[in-house]
C-alpha cells in the first residue's frame, strides 16, 4: 500500500495544534530501543508508514526522492537494480515489534533513517545521513506543509533546514518527502583480516588514513582488525596487494559488515543485566580506555572515531569520554546535551513547533 | 550603480558605540576615516555599495565578544566580514551597523596530523589551510575559485563550493566543528574532531547562514590525503547539447569525476585570449574533466571517460598525466572570470543550480534571454553538479544598464527554479537574490526561516536585511510564490 497522505498529515497536525495535543510520529519502530520511551499521556499516534512510494529517481542525477514512509529495504532494492546505493550507509535495525512488523515493514523507513541520523561503518569515508540529504518536505508544528532544499547537489537558498532534520528525532516536524544522494555501487568489496591488539590496530588505522586507499570500513574486536576495501575493482585489487593480511571469504564478507552495522553481531548483546551498550564518539587518535575496561568489551569502528563499550559503571565511561574530548551515549538513554547548546536547540524546536506538539524521544534538555 | 546612501542613521548611538569601541580596541583595530573605510563599502558584488561608518578588526575572540556586547546593548547591528569576496552582497555594510572584519584573526591554531583536522581562526584564507597541511601530504578539499583570497569563516557562512564538490563535497561536508558567538553573547563549541554530535545539528544549520545566526570565531576542518595521481581531460564539442549529454553519460556510468567543468564559446574565447590554454576556439562548448585516485584505477577510468566523450561527439580530446600540462588545461578555466572581465566593463555572475538533465534546456533559455535583453552572456560552470555561472556582460556607465542586467539575471534564476533548481548553489542570497527568493519559497517557508533567525539571534542584530526577504517585500514585488492557487497572506495589502 502506498500513497500520498501529506494532506492528511497537515490536517492531523493542525488539529493537534488547535487542541494542544501531543503527536507521536511512528515509522516501523526499528530504532525505538535507542532512546527512552515517550510519555504517551495526552498524545496521539501519527503513523507515517503508509505515506510511501518513490516520487522521482533518475539514476544519472544521483538522487532519489521518496515519501518518508517508504521502507529502507525498498529504496535499497530500487537502487541496487540500477547499480546504485545510498551515499550514506544507514543501519537497518529490526523492529522491536517484530511480531507485527515483518519483511520490508520491519527494517525502518526513509523518514526514520533521516530522523535518527545514525551512521553505519562507512561514516568516515562515505559520509553521514546529513551529508547525503539534499531536500525535505515537512509539516511543521503549526500544520504548515513546507519545502526546503531540493534535488540539486548544491543549494544555499535560505537556511539549511533539510540537513537540520537529520538526527532531530522528529522534534521539528513530520518528514513527508526526502531527496537523498545516491552513489554508484562498489564494483568490488574485499575484507582483510589481521590479528593484533587494539593499540596496534589503532596505530595501523591512523597510518592507513593518511594514505589514498579505497577504505570503507574498519572494525577491531576480540584481537582482530577487519578492513573493508571497496570501490573500483582495480583500485581495490591494488590496495589489497599493498596491505597484505588474510582475505575474508567472500560469502562471509557479504554479511560481516551488514551484521556489524545492524548490530546482529554478538558484541551488541549485553552479557548481564547491569551492562549497558555505550556508543563513544571520539577523535580517532584518542587514547583507548585503560585497564578498567576488559578488551573483550570494546569494539572500534570508523578508523578509531567510534567505540562501542559494554560496561556497567556509568561514571567511568562518562569520565573517559570527556577526558579524551568525545561524548558517549548509552543505548536506551538520553544523549548528553550541553547546557548552552540545549537552550538554542530548544529555541529552534519552538521555532518549528511552538506548542510542543511533536513528542520526540530525544530530549533537548541539558543532560550530562 | 545602485547607491544606497545612508539614511536616518542612529547618530546618538553611534557616538556611544564609537566611544566604547575606542576604549576596547587598539587604534589599528578600528577604522573610521573615509579612505580607510572605502575598501569595505562593497564585497565581490560591486554593483551594490554603501559606505560603512565604522569597521572593527578584532584580534581575539574575547574582543569579538566585547564588540557584540556593545552592539547588543546599543541596538546596533553587526555585519561580519571575511575577505569580502562574496558575490551576493552578504558582507555589504548596513547604514546602522558595525562592520566586524575578521581578517586579523588569521592564525592556523593546530594541524592535527593523527586526527586529520586543522583548527583555524575564521580569517585564515582557504588556500592557506591546504598549504599548511601540504608538508603532511594532506589538503582541505573545498576549493572555491577565490581560494587564494576568501576566508574559511566566509566559506562556512556561505557553504562555499568549488570545482571538486561532486566527489569531495561542499564546506558543510568538510567542516567538523566551529566555535560560534551568538548575538546574546554565548560562545558555543559545536563539534570538533568528531564524526557526529548529540542533539540538533546546529553545525549544519550554521553552514550557509550568511552571518545571520552567529559569528564563527574558530573552525575545525577535515583534511584529506592528497590523491596519488590525477588525470585531466579537455574535450571540445560542436554542440552544447552534446557536451551536456556527455556529462550525463559519464555520471550515468557510475563515474564520479573529481571535477567536471563546462565553458561555452564566449567563455572559451575570452579564456584563450587571456591564458593561452590551448582550448579549441571553434568549439560550441568544452568540458574539462579531472579524475583522481590510485594509479591502476585511474588509467582504467580515464579510458572509460574518453570513450563516453567520443560517443557523445567530442571532436577534440586532450588528456594530460603530467602536472604541467594539467595546470595549463585548468588555467583557462581558473582565469575565466577575470578573462571575461576584459571583454566588458562590467559583469554579474549568476549562481543558479539545476538538475543535470535540464542543462541543455536552461542554456537555450539563457541564450533566448541574452538576445531579448541584448546583453551577452558567457557561461562557465560546474557541470558535474549542475551549478551554472552565467556571466552577464554590461556597462554600468550606460544609464539603466545595471538594472537591465540585474533584471535579466532574475529571469535566469526564475528559469532555474522552474527547472526544479535553486536560485543559488554556492554564492548565497545576500542582498542580491532577495527578490528571487520570493519565487522559490512560499510565505510560510519564509516565515519559518524568520523564526529560525529569531531562535538563534533574538535581538536581530546579526546582518539584518540579508538572506531572507520580508513578506512585505515579496508582496510588493507581486512575484510571490503562489502555492496550489492560493495567495499566501491574503490579508496583506498588495499593489
Ligand atoms: C573570482 C571569484 C570566484 C569565486 N568562486 C567561488 C566558487 O568557486 N565557489 C564558491 O562557493 N564561491 C565562490 N566565490 C564567492 C566567495 O569567494 C565565497 O562566497 C566565499 O566563501 C566568501 O568568503 P569571504 O571570506 O570573502 O566572505 P565575505 O564576502 O567577507 O562574507 C560572506 C558572508 O559571510 C559572512 N561571514 C564572513 N565571515 C564570517 C564569520 N567569521 N562568521 C559569520 N559570518 C561570516 C558575511 O557576513 C557574509 O554574509 C567567488 C568569488 C570571487 C570573487
């Protein structure tokens, strides 16, 4: 089922605005586990999944425009048929309501990809979701249907409202339509495997980052460094020769990076009830956690810039993140928001949603 | 010339502001005399001028903070200025405002080799960053043609592009962090050597905000390793449409060139006279294509691209592997603006961006407009990302011709919007495109922009009157965007 429900959305928001009733924007619910649950008191659900369908796609324009409820799986399929892929590498999580949501309906919507702005293993090389966004149409908190950006590669007319939607978790409006950049599919992908410690892996990744290599992912875990080389076949072949290491079997390779991206690997299952999964974004060269963290509870991506920790001691993780100039976020909890920045973020929310109709899971209040 | 003489300036506050600025800043950081002020009366959009009454050139962030406090308390506006190369009048003075020049804040604070970032002050020139990174084998990717002069702060404020955008992105894709001062006096450090940040993406919002939301006092940019090898190809076509088709065909084949520029006959003639780059003078259009990457890959892709060019009817193809010939092939393109400047006393540069498959259509429309207005147009543009730079040639000394040229420019931008594009790809709205913004956006959308401005700059002192046209202005123009047949704000008086 697909169709244009945009006028229905504006009606719903207008009514909610008039009645000062909260709206909870729902897609597939595949990323619901990332932030605390929303207080549903005096709220209404706004299901956007039936507002779906691809609106424009000309492969040589390197952009696809689709309604926000379109399944990520569908977008990926349509692009693959033209030997293309999304320019960013967003994760596809499984809906927490797996019993009711299956297949295409469980792996997230395009709107959800944008609203959460989460990035997969390719982030340092192929960019984040915000980098790929070219335009959005949205319904703001007053029920106005607005268009920003467009389908062209460059656009500086007015403030960049489109990119501001990435990672806004629905605070600013109901995304209705999204234009996002696509990229030619890699001709070749190879994964190289090296046995080494986290410290050695970090050094190696920093060194490789200084070179011109078709690197599209790094992962260190459990004493093994995995490097994904991807792109033009001859470039990948040349890099493979230069770097050495063992080559991962093709069959395994296919799913290794998507399993990692989508958190299907074991690491992301906490070992006990008190452990949390922490996401640390830090400078790539930042010191690794000390002896307080067992190395089996560490997974490193993004050439060192993203570190996943399993740990129970909140204070230790936070102190570490801060000391190395980064930030951390425990899955299922609020993100840290700086006091001053939080004030401006709240003002921005008010600019879009003056009556706080959109009840987002992401709080913009100051939190450490 | 569109002179805009200072009117009813707020002289009492000015005296007070001046007194406070004098006690704050050393004398070399304050300009109040006529000749000293002259360079600041315009930016790169020289048809619009206004003499400022004061220019401040702070050397530290704390001076910027103090200047902002004085201006806020006295209700005087603040117009940030980098190098003044902007092409839309963004840094044009305001009769009531203080021009805040950031050129003295020009230190490269840190080249962080391991994290591949540079931390710099806003007045650092774009090219200076790449020069500082070069000993480490790295560079800063966005390279506007003005890169020897323009500042990184101005680049952030305009979200500047360059010839390598399709592959390497715009400023927004290469800036990882900023320190920014708001009009309320808050200094925020957003991002850093980090791949993402919690909460709303204010960094993205600040890129391209034209000095209207905050003053950038420090920038952290990403550095990339220099490409192993480059290949530059020059192709001549007898038909502009063939060149347009070649662009589509190359990108359609999954090749993302590092740069792909197009020039039409008039631009080629001008550039050739100026730079002797060896461009074919009988071509209706030429393409200059740069490919980069690992050596093995590059040879294969170069071969592929040449195949596409031939299939699309290129009658002359030159390919260069050596740096010297490459520099020659680029030289004509890089000097195209000054070269065209020699053809005519004045020109204005448009910046519309369109979907690539509309290239031929819009170029034909521009040609028709050129005949109708009897003004020559030279086209030099970033073909890879559909960003057109039609240069309209005119003579400002002929009465009425400046307005005539501006009117023609607006019509070109309307064609770009109608083709599904935008009025500005990389030069910004400034004061120049305020009217055409009315064509691209509805009243509700403009109002949303104003509410964003209020959120970040509640006192409204940052670069007022730029970037976003007021609803009254659009209403008066009569060119207001009409959405679904409804006139927005029917209660507004129209004439
Ligand atoms: C020959 C020529 C070629 C050009 N080629 C290109 C090109 O290829 N691509 C491209 O994108 N542009 C190009 N430009 C336009 C121009 O160089 C860019 O827009 C550049 O980013 C402006 O930088 P600037 O330092 O000169 O800024 P200015 O012109 O001084 O200011 C531009 C805007 O930025 C604001 N601003 C400046 N500094 C700050 C700060 N620190 N904090 C907040 N706001 C600030 C100003 O208020 C103003 O609104 C070209 C210009 C010329 C003259």
